[in-house]
């Protein structure tokens, strides 16, 4: 379905149609951020041209229009992740803020000396550092689930780690560096058996996989709009109502209060309790169009197409390896993966490979991908990472494979 | 040769590639291989200029009023660029180094390599060499 409509889809992404270093742009850095369809860009434009007003609490028409559109996005994201009610979806700046919010409110209220928070070896720094900070403050312990050489969690070790001391499991759903899809249903189920809450970092998962928070039964899910074809600076924290209601507020300020006196302040209900100050209204409104875009295309169709791209790439690399005495080493070979692939080239630093590919108009990411502990596990300084999205094509992968062939040959003359 | 003359020679060599970035990078990497090897015991943290992705080591010395440089990097393109910097500055006086305006990076299309200090040690390295030159100059006077 995507393959037969790829020209129409690509026409929706104006940024793709340009040259970089004299070559047509090939954008394979989608795990860092996806490009935006013109529907999103137009919605953003429309908001500032016609609808800009501060939301909630105003009698005038523009404010009421902006409020309606803003709250429409909340209902759209509710449907997108199948939350029980829109109030369980809190707007944040992105996954990082969503996780920090939980660490600083739920964590501060619930973690004590001797308690344990479990993360995994493949976490992004944004799902490590907030927990280190609150664990240090509270005297709680951070424990780390190990992985195997394929880049998969060692579930037996996780099961052994769980105990009555476990208060929270904070786990990445899909690894940004390896593409591994973690068995989150099992992870959640096991955590709940010992009474622990579970937070999922959904940064990478939500653009590739179907999300049903009720079926998953996760307590929190952190989402970023910009990895989902939406604007930067917007994210969502999903939380179960009964959990969110017991949490103290995060930031103090306007919007999050019921009544303020100098003696005492009472707080608003969820989600507003966690949305102090004027939010990123325009970007939240435009985010809805990204969600609609994905929903119309169908997540299964997108995932299916992206996996075809990934397989095509991996097969191409295997062919290059036949000609170059295995110059390219793929990192991350989990059985269950999204269209993200890390690799290294023998005798060449990832940074140099990234520069060489850029010379060909190909955008990839190089470095540690904000997963230094994971790189330490693989004993690497960094990798080259390609990540595919719904607008990428097989012929773009051919361009990449050609460039990699000449780089691999140069490096291993 | 003056630092300006050396830079002009470098630029002329790169005009062969007519702006072809891939060929430019291959050439840079080849140049990097020509750097005299830096003794491992000089590659210590004291002489490390750290970037997010590429590391650069600069080990200076000062004899007969001139600055001598041992340089190395863990990435090949940066190595090519520091080879060129060494060509320009090795054996020059502190004041020649301090007075140099580096225009060759822009002319060979590599200005973006110094655009982001975070991702690359090159800009920090340029500053570091100028700091060493300044220190030698002060010591001399």
C-alpha cells in the first residue's frame, strides 16, 4: 500500500525534495527526528495566521477556537494510544520531560532508601539520568537488566532482579540504537506481580508499532511528537488516572491551580495539574495532523513497508561483505526489530563514515546515540545508524549501499 | 614560506576536486596518513582536545624561538585537517601563529568541520595551539 503510493507520500514531505552537496537528499536519520508532512506544516501556519490565542479561560472567539483545537489533539492522542480517557494524556516538551516529570513527582513521593528502580542496558540517557538523580537523592538503588550480543534483554536476569524492593521498571520499548523491540507485555506483567509500576520510553516505538496502553497495562508511556512526524517541542506523558491523581504536581504556576491564596494553594485536576504555564499551543495543534496522517496510512502498512526497507538494506550489506572480506559489521541482530540498523566499518571511524555519506547527500547518525552504556557493552566508541521511515525508498537504499561499498573498499584496501 | 603562502598552496591542491566533496574527503584521509606518528606516551589527557566524536592530541615544544607540533586524531578526516594545520604552523614563531588568519578551511569547503565545537575537536585544537603560542611568546618576552 505504501510502496504503490510512495510518490504521493513523498510529495507530502517538501523537505525531501532538495539537493545536499550537489546530490539529492537521502534522509536516513529518522530515529533522531522524522520529517514533517505538509499537513503538519500547514496546520502550524494556519494556527499563527488565524487562530493564535492563549487557551483555556477566555471569553473571546480566538481563544475558544485555539482551546478546541488544542484539546482535539488530546483526544486524538488518546485514540492513537487507546488511553481510557483524554485526561490521562499530559502534554510535555517530549520524552525527556515526560520521564523527568515522573521521576521528580512520582519518584520523589514514592521512592525511599532501599527501594530499587530497574532500567536496561539499552536505555537512552534520558531514561537513565533522571532515575540516577532521584535514586541518589532518595538513597534508592538503580539496577540494570543485561543484554546479549544480539542486543536483546536477558529476561531470566530481569526476573531474578524483581523483588518486593522493586518500585519501578523504566524500560525502553524500542531501542533507538539497535532497533530491538523489547517484550514489554511480559516486562509489565512481571513487574506488576511484585507491585512495581512500569514506565515505557516510547520515543521510537510509537512511530513504528501499534500502541494500546490499556492492553499493555503500562502505568506510564512517554512519547515525542517529533519522532512521529509532528513538530519538535511537544511530547506526551500517558499515565493511568489512579496513578497520576496520587502524584504531586511538577511545576508550579498558572493553569495547574484551582485556587491560590498566600496561605494555601489547591491544585487543578489532571491533566492540568501537570501543565503549568502556557503550553506549546501551535505545535500541539499541528501534532494532531501528524497522528492523523499516520492513522490514515495505517501503522501496520507503515511497519510492513519499513521492515521491507530494513531487510533490503541488510541483504545489501551482506552482498558488500562478500566483496570486501566482511568490512561492515552489523550491530544489533534482535529477532524482533524495527527499521533501525547500527553498524561499523572496519578501519574507519563512524564519524568519518558519516562525513563521507554526507558528501553523497546521505544523512545518517554517527556516535553513541545517547546510549553510552550500550556502546560500552559492545566495546564501541560509537556506530553509524541508519533508520528508515515511511517516505524512504528502495532506490535511496541503493544509493546508500553504493556509497558504503566505495567507503568499505577504500578503508580496507 | 609564510602561513598565507602555505594556505594558498593547499587551496590550489584542492581545486583539482572542483568541489567534489567525496574526493575532497578521500584526499584528506590520504593526507592524514602522512602525519609523522605521535609517540603514544605523548597522547595523554593533558594533551587531549576532546570533541564529542573526534579526539585530537596536540603536543607542543619550543626551540630556537619556534613552535614544533606533534598532532594526532582518532578520526581520519580530522587527521587530514590537522595534517594541514601542522603544515601551516610547524616551525613557525609564536607571533606568526598568533597572527594567522585561517582561511583555507572555508576555501576547501571544510568550514563546517569547525562549526560545531561539540562534535569536533578541530576548533578547540586551533584555539589550543594559539594558546600554546601565546604562552611561549609571553615566556620569551
